[in-house]
C-alpha cells in the first residue's frame, strides 16, 4: 500500500513582524534621529524680538539674543545645529548688508558660538534678503547677472566664516559660485569651513511662506532663470556633479517631499553627504491642515520626515526640528 503523504502549505505571514511596537522597532529599515536635523532660524536686528511669521505658525523672526536661546533649546533637545537666515534693516541693489560684520547673521554666529561652541552653525549665503529688489543677486537689465553676483557671494561667505560659521550654504544657484567660494575661503585661511551647496534647488511654489519670513519676495519677475525647472531630473545630476567638482562638502536637494525621487537619485549616484530641505510650504501645509483637524500633526510630521530620510537624505533641514526631536525621545 502506498504511504499517505501530507503537505503543509506555506503561508507567508509577514504580519508576525508587525504585531507589537517592540517588534516593529527591531525590524525598522529607516531610523530617524534628532541628530539628522538642522533647525532654520530667521535673525533680525534689535533685542528681545520674537515675532511670529503669520504663514508659518510656530516659526519666529528672532533678534540675536532670542536666536541664541532658540539654538540652545534645540541643542538641549538633541538637534545639533542651526541654519541662519538674516533680515537686515538696510537693503540696497547689490545686497551689501550681506557681508556687513555687524549684520544679523554675523552677529548671531558669534553669539551662538560664544554660548555653545559645540553647536553646528550653518549660514545661508544668498542676497535675496539683502537686496532692495528681492532678487538673489546683482540685477543688470532686469536679469540676475551671474559673475557680479558670485563676487558678492564670496564676500558674504568669507564674512560668515570670519564670524565663526562651521558651514556656509550658498543657495543662489549661480554658476560657478561653489568653486569661487571655496577659493575665497581658502585664500583667507578658512580652509576648514565646509560648503553645503544648494545643488539642486528647484523653482518651487512651495517657498511662498519663506518669502514672508525672510522678507525676500522679488519685486518683479521670478527666479526661473537660475532656479531649476521642476520637470528636470538629468539637469539636477549635472548641477550636483558640478558642485562636487568645485569643492562642495555636502550637497542639498530643495524642496524635499516633492523631489524625493531626486534625493534618491543623487544619493545613489554620488554617494555623497546629502541634505534635503523640508521647506516652508511643506511645513505650513501640515500646520494649516492640523489646525482644521484634518490631519494628526505629530504622525504626519514624523511620516513626512521619515520619507525624506528613507529617500536617502543624511541631513534634514526642517522647521519641525524641535518638535520632531521631542517626539523621538
């Protein structure tokens, strides 16, 4: 008599590894940490100024003394560094306040470093907050002139380095500015100051609230001649490659969530330290929906930030840095 056989059908029960929070944590592929965050701060002149930006609830224009407090509080919560934007009282057509040693950014760098030398201080290098016309550089015939702008950017970056910045971050998207800044820093003895380049910065509608926060809306035209077309991917690869060859130490994709595919492509191709900026519009959309009860803000915040890390970002610049750091504890 033939022996009876039995077969056990294999059922792949992937839910076994989702049964509890502890198990899910053990097998989690992307791990978010507060030490990945940079916290953007908007610095203005004056003292004891803490002025909320209407379109960015929870974000403030801060005088230097208040910026120091904010940077210290962020560090106490596990956020290692800040990214500084300056809003001067005086503006002109060439953005000369950008390299004034007593301007808000330079003053804030010195004050933050005095209060906490370990805090990583990154400075945005652009002219849009400093020009009377609101464009990112020197305007000639109603267009941003590349090379005269680069000269101003070098002066600005050197002044930030002299104040004590650890990293300068050119965000203007002028051709050749990374190499020029690297030479300018090295020639003046700042060879240890790193460059985090806004390498693939797209001409995005998601920047709207930022322009209110930084008082940097252009008075005419737009920024399509220097920021990238949102439809382009291969161009982003070329921009990143150029900036790496010119001496960038960290490269950035901006905005983050609408360009997760770009973050992934950049990280996989170049294997370089990669930052992504969760910009003002991304932040404000979540805040607005949460205020109406349409979204669970803490969960959406963490899901959005996790998606940026999962795409390949090593550094995440986010206005949610402090809130997310508290959530991660």
